[in-house]
């Protein structure tokens, strides 16, 4: 069973966010809650449906992740781009923010 | 160009207020995303990978310096300091928030702009010749009709929930620069035997998953009946277009499935019946009112040549090269059309910074008649009316801001969609491939030697990068999680429009750049002489020699 | 379900009958298009007030000879994104001259009221709790239109030239 996290875009500003352990939404995939079994995936999916119904987020979807250096990282290119920013503009998106900020939200 | 009167201004203003209300109701949870999404799309607002994306309409690609300054202002204040000119003559911003969108629309309305129907299953921004009103080969200015179509199609009570999007293009020139044959409706301004002006109507062209070249359904529609004829086509499409499968919902599939004769018959019957009803055709006063905005500007009476211009061409090789590719003859003596390339070597096709936008606005204000600017579907800009004597100054100013790349129509002038770097629909990245090809052909002298060549790249089958009609087309696909690129050859979007054919097995991200170079080198060894263009050599010799070089003699 | 007509909430005098429910003379009844065509002879001779419910894909011109007999034509929106009933409404009003009630049924939402009104609809079956006030707000969002419409609104060009004519006097 693959390891998954729940990604979405925040309704109000479209920011890419991931569901956290605490039940909030972080703009860092490193803070994402991960689930490795069917029951956990179903829970994540259910939270996504509810958060969508509550007009907090849109496009909620499970994504494949793996742990690297102790934090979840998306395995697919599209989701890595979502987590970092455009590969052609390294000065933009989450990848452009200072490392300290990355650690702080993780 | 067209200017809003009090009615247009109020309509756009009311549209802003309407959308502000819709956003408020959405944020308050009074509307679901399923209910809201078609509404926001009809205002050009997408949700992409990183944020919302707003596509702002530049109707038929015509705008001016104050509008460009406003676009720069929006890029700075509401986005990240840049914008992206699209293959539909529009501009889009990549880092937009939902809550600020009504304010952006308000800003746009203040300069007579909007984002109305830049997406959604409705009639989209009409494409027109970017050289309209300036080109030597023009019979009649297509923008008059594009504006008439803009007004008629805005908030249309019958055609706002079509099976799928609907794109119309108009050209009034000998040479098609609006890709009319790959639009849902392509209109060509023609004269009939009696000398009357009207439209040849082509239907069912398009790109995407099932690319098709439009078929002619009427050789001549009198211009005064254009709108009722369009209503007849749209009604047939609205009633009969497929709604069971979004990939089969465009009018091209209807034309393909029921046949062009049957579609023609249905349209004619509908049009005939409409003639008994309240007409949607414009009265002559209104047509003339709109046409007056597109009357030729007050050109100065000038000589055919300018000595300063000629002298600089003689002395300055870079300037001479830029003129060769980026300056086109103008119908008015002493004037020229200036193409501004948004394809610097290694750059992102169509991207422009807010500072560059302001610079273009300044240049247009100083040197372009009525400060007019055009956007092209090739993702470049045009100053349609510049005096020959000012070309030198325009060039110098463009050089200062990095917008003087002399590569229009050449290998470096690549069309690319945003691809997987931004777009939620994409399967592969487009921009890095275009950058790598651009770098590979960085030597302008090599590009001049190669001559006219259209390379077009899409990051998914929706074909926003027009790969089907590229001389060399590249389609990015996802193959087991890896980016993979299919190569097509022989597409073209002009009067001899054709859909490119796949050469064979696809290539990796690195491999595709080599493959493009192989194709180009093959052409260089096979062409009869430097005057034979890539597309001509390909059409003369067929695919075989290119496939042999790409895949080896056996595979071919 | 609530019914909004002429800008006010009204009680619905009509029932929409299943295809196997007999039509009663004293109850205004809306029947399906298929049933109407199948039982036309009987239905048009019945004393009941009659309406027909037309789904997208069904051809309203087949009702032409009976339009004077029909008080209501309900045009359905299975999903609000299915726009075929807009064409049907315009054909009924502009081509066939239908003067009875054209009712929007199905997925009838606030942000489409104005399109519907302009295409020729004059009554709206909406969810309970939707107030006439919201309908009124929705149809007043624009002051001008670029197209003439069967609901009698003139196109902006008619206003433009009336205005120019007035200014010239």
C-alpha cells in the first residue's frame, strides 16, 4: 500500500496546501500528514470531501509521497512542481522562500 | 481602435459587480465549486497548480499603451511582476488570488478591458490578423467584424452554455495570419462576382485531441447578414453538438460525424427560418459606428524611404538583421509594421516583465500611431504603425529592455504553452524544451540560414501550444511517470493549413532537442537552395529522408 | 419546489404527471413530451389545462400545431451547464410565437436566471427557500444587452442610436 498525502488548493487564494497531522492545511508538503493503508487513505479522502464541502479548499486529491530526509516528498513530477514552484522560475513559488521558513512550517 | 461608449462601459462595470457578488457567495459557502467553476471560467479565472490564473482578453489582439501600462500595474500589484501572452492573443497571470480578482477586473474596466469569456463553454475571444489595418495584402480590416462579433457574443442569452468552447477567427487579407482554418468558425473576407463584400465561412477546424482543418460551408455570406448566419451555426451546434463526452463535444466532431453536407443543410435551414424573425443583424448605422473606430489613422504623407533608416541598415549589421525579420512592409508609404519578439534566446515564450510592458507602452506612445499595440497568436507583440524614420529609435529602446531579438518566424520563435510548470491539465513540461531548442539554435546566423521555421510545443493533447500546426510540432506526454515527447512534421496554420504527422517513436526530454536538430540538419542538406523553405522541402520529399535520419534506415 | 413567476413567488397550480397517471379534467397537468406525442389525440381533446415538459434533445417544433392548446411548456435543465433549453425557448418564442408560460425546471440556479429570462423563460422552478428577491436581484444585474431578446429587451445598438438621435435634435 503506497504512502499518500492529501493535497488541495486553498479556495480563497489558490495556494497549494497539504493536510497536516494537526488537521490544518500547510503550504509545505513537508508538514503533510501521511497514511500508508487503505483505512488511512479513506480517512484522508473523507477529510478532503468535507473540507471541499466547507468551502475551505478545492481540487482535494490524494498524492503519492515518500519520505526523504525525514519528511514527505511527492513522487510524481507534477506534485513536486506543486510543492516547489515552476522549474523554469526558481525565483518563484515555495522554492524561492528562505530555508528557515521551510523548517518553521515543517 | 474601438473605444467604449457609456453602454459598453456600464456593461463591463456591471460584470465586475456581478462577479464580485459571485465570489462573495462562493467564499461564504453559498455556492458549490461545481456551481461556481463555470462562472469563474466565463471570467477567465482558472485554478492551476500553484494558484489561480487569470486570462485577460485582448479582443482580437488589439490594445494600446495605457492598457499595456495597466497590465504592467496588475502584474506588479496582484501578481509576481510578469505576464504571459498566449496563443489566443490574450495575456494571463499565473499567481492570482480569488479574493483579489474582482479588484483586478475593476482595474481592467478602468481602461476598457475585461476577462469576459476568455474561458468556459462559450464564444471566446475572436482571433484576427495582428497586422490588421497595416498589412499590404489586406482587403478589409477584420477588426470591425471581430468587434461586432465580440459584442454579439458577450453574455449571449442562448450560447453561454455550449457543449464546449467556441473559437472564431477572421481574416481580411490575402495571407491568413489568424489561423482561421483551425478555428471552430473561420471567416475570410471576400468579394463575390457582383463585387460585394462578404464572408467565406469555414466550420469545424480545431486542434486538441482530434485535430481537423475547417471545411467551407458557405462561399459567401453578405456582410450585413454575418450575425444571423453565425447564430444559425451556433444554434445547430448548441442543439446537436455532443454533450456526452467532452473530448467529442467540439463542433469539428459534429461536422465529422454528421458530415459537412448535413451541417450545411441544417445551418441553411436554420438561417432561412431566422430570416422571418426579429433580426440580430446590425443596422447599418451601428455597423458604421463600429467601423468608424477602425478607420485608418491620420498617417503623415511621407516618402517611401527614409535616408536615416537606410543609412543605419547599411552601417549596423544587428539593426539590419532585426529589420530583416522583425519589420514588415506597411500599406502606407513611409511606415512599417514592427514585430516585437517575446522569444529571447533561452527565454520563456510569451513571458514579459512588468518593466518590459511599461517600456513597450512608452515606445508605443512615442513612436506608434495612436499608441497601438497588437498581440499575436505566436505570443509576440506588434507595433502596427511606425514611421520608417523612427525605426532606429524604436530598435534602440527595444534593445535596452531586451526585446529586440531578431528571430520572428525563425527557429527561435517557438510557440509553447505553459505546460506542467504551471498548468493543471499538462502531462509534461513545454517551456524547458522550448528553452533548450532556443539555446541550441542560439546563433542567429544559423537561424537566418535555416530560414522560416515554425516550432510549436504543447504539454498535453489539448494543444494550446498548437503543435499540430507546427512545421515541427512537439507534444509532451506522460509515459509511466516520465516526460516523453512526440515529434510531428508538416503542420501549418496558414492558407495551406495542414495537421502534422507523427514521425515515429517519441523522445526523452534531451532526445527531443537532438531530434529537432536532426530534422533541421536533414533539411539543410536536402534543400534545393536556400530559398526553399523547410516546409517546402518536406512537402517535396515527404517524411522518408527525415525518418531515416531520425530512426535509422531500417526503422524508416 | 417553489415557483417564481413575474418576479414573485407564486403557488404552483400545476402538477407534473407520471406517464401512467391519468390526466384529470380539473387539474392543470404537465405531461412528458413523449407522452404528449403518443397520446396527443386524447390529450388535446381532454378538458384539462395542459402543459408539456420537454427535455434537451426533444424537438419543440413537433409541438407547433398544438401550441394554442398548451398553457405551459416546461424546458428542463438536467444540469445547468446543458444549454440546449435556451435554444428551445428562443425557438418557441421567436419562431413559433408561443405566448404561454415557458418554465425552467431542473438545475435552475440564480446565476442563470438572467440568461433564461432573456431567452424567453418566464417562470422558474427553484429550490425551496429561494426567494423572489434573489431572482429580482439576478435579473437586474445588467442595464444593457448586446443582443435583442425575446423577452422584449432591445439590443444596446437600438439604445445607442435612439440616444444619438435624441442628442442630435
